[in-house]
């Protein structure tokens, strides 16, 4: 796949992820009160509306400048990976997911100073797992795909 095609596909995936993330966050904000929790699957998955001023898992709470700088570095790194050479499909997908997730959470930070989270795993051993959102899922999946792509022999996937 050419660099241009890979970049185009990654950006299309990033835009899709970011739009879905923002749509779901606005839906939660418009239909729930902060702190409200609705069981979707009792003792497994709840919708729990919280605001998070920290990073993933609440780290760096209140350190918005550090979080914004970290986001900028992550986006620059992902773009470098994407544009460094002809990307494999796994690399394109990973970059698109990371960029889309980063954009979704970054938009929240820039406009509200905090991120809307709403997915709450309730089953053992995750009872104390932090509430998260679609952008977080995309970032974790994207990083996983990038790691997998880095471990695969050249010319594969």
C-alpha cells in the first residue's frame, strides 16, 4: 500500500472513530446526570457518566498542560510511523485508531478541560476498573495493532 493510500485510510478511520466517540459522549451528557449509573448487563457493564480531568485511568489528574503535550507527542509519533514508509494494513489500522481516539479525547480537553467517560466494567476482577470511553478503547486497540505490526516480519499484514 502506498504512503498516500495508507495515510488516507488511517485518517478516514480516525475521523470515523472521533465522530462516533463524540456522538456517544454528547448522547450520554444530554441524557444522564454526572455520577448516574445505568446497568446494561447487571454486574457486568454499566453506563456511568463521569468527568475525568486526568489521563487514562485518572493519572495526572489536573495536569492538563502535561496531558495536552503528551497528546501532541503521541499524534506526531503516530503520523511519523504512518508516513515513514509504505505502511502495512495493521500499521494503518493501528494509526487510525490511535489518532481517532486521541482526537476524541483531545477535543474534550480543549473544549471542556476534562473528558467524558461512561463505560463501566463491573465484573470480577474489574470491579475497580476506571470508567472509560470509546476513544480509550480505540487507543488501546490501536497501540495493540501497532505492537503486533512491529513484531511481524517485514511484508506481512
